[in-house]
C-alpha cells in the first residue's frame, strides 16, 4: 500500500479545503494512496493552537495512521542529521523525513527547502 506522509504544515493546510495541500492529498487518495503522518509531525500539529473541530477534521483524513518512532527511524534521522550539517534546528525535520523514508512514503510539505537536502538520500518529496 502506498502512503503519503503529511508534514506538520501539511496537516495544518488540510484545514483549508480550497488549498493546494487538500487538493493534492485528495488526488493521492483517489489514486489509492493512504494519508498518514509521523508521531513528530502529529506532536507539532496537536500542540496547537487548535480547535476541537479542526483536530477531528484532520483525524478523519489521517485515520489513525500516525507512525511511531522506532530505532530504525531514529538511526536514519541521525544519518540525515549528520549528512546535512548537524543543524540543531533540523532535528524534527530529520525525524519527519526519516519516518517517511522508512515507510516508503512520499512526503508532502510546504517547506520544500527544509526537506530538499534529504532527497539525494532517498526522500520522495511531493511538489505542491
């Protein structure tokens, strides 16, 4: 089964049914791709601010497919971190990218410049 991982900002942008993230996610779903996210992106999303109805809306799209972190993801994230300059501010991005890579998922994000350095290492980014 193909999976589309949503970055934190993609989860936020799902709240706009007229926006490009919503449209791209819907199109991928129509192609049989399941939307999901990593525990890191979900943490960043739910820490808000967030209204209950917004949380419920995004939960319906993600459908409980929140992938936990494990040793393999942690080690992949460490490799990404080391290979891209050991920037402390990139830790969450490394974990989010590693989760998508380990699941063989595409990653949709509005922050392409944060994730583009991981593409040569195997990250499959979705262009908006």
